[in-house]
C-alpha cells in the first residue's frame, strides 16, 4: 500500500505562538503525529531586511490610513517556499481577508485537495496591494473584521476528510 504524502500547510504570521494550542491538541495534534498533516508556522519577521527591529510594516504604497504588511518580506517568504514558481505543483497561496470568498464546507474540501497551502495572515490594515500579484485565492471566514488572519488561518483548511 502506498503511503499518502501529508497535506503541507505553511503559515506566514507575526504571531506564531497563537498556533500552539489549537494545532497540538485533539484531531489536529493527532493528524500531525500520524503525518497526515505537516503544519509549518513561520514568523514573517525572519524575512525582514530590518536587522535591528525586524520591522515588516509600512504605510500603504498608494496612500491611505494606517499601516500594512510590506511586500518584500512576503515576497522572500513565498520565494523560499517555492510558491512563486510557475509550475502546476507549486503551493497554493491564500490570503485570509475579510474581502475574500466566504468559507463554506465545499471550499474547505477543495482546499485540502491542493496538498500544499501557504496561508498569509494579515495584520494592521492588511497587506500591501502588490502582494495580491502572488496570491491565488482570498478567503474570508465570515462577514466581520478581525484584527488578524491567525484565527481564520486555523479554520480555513481544517476539513477533516
Ligand atoms: N481594512 C482591512 C481590510 O478590510 O482588509 C482590515 C484588515 S484586518 C484589521 C487585519 C487582517 O485580519 C486582515 O489582513 C486579514 O488577514 C484578517 N482578517 C480580518 N477579518 C477576516 C475575516 N473575516 N476573514 C479572514 N481574514 C480576516
């Protein structure tokens, strides 16, 4: 019998610690122990070019209020995960966004079939618009606005099939 390769989920976040409990307990913990799922949590700050403060936020490129996540650290992160390749097997890049397609069971089932997902968790006023050129799909978990994409990233792909 051939062994199924695990579903790989790379998460880009400013708050890696938020994922500890939910991904270590219950079904998700067991799925990882059984190597059905390989969840890799990455602190986006590791791709910052600001050696002193590992800054990753900036004012929006086209103007506007508040701060957004800079495109450069996200670009470097996606490149290192192979998500900028033009191949069919490249990871599927998702930006969790209140403007995205609202998550339903059918969409969750389609997502897990992709087998390698990269989830970008926004913060502040979101992400720099230039990042959208590298995003394959925007997903919302409902018609409300949260302070960050971490909670959406925990539920978006957890279809048990
Ligand atoms: N004004 C921004 C907008 O409309 O996109 C709000 C940004 S929100 C304060 C910060 C981040 O939280 C977003 O970049 C997104 O990643 C995440 N977020 C907030 N609500 C969400 C939702 N309903 N579904 C998915 N992600 C959400």
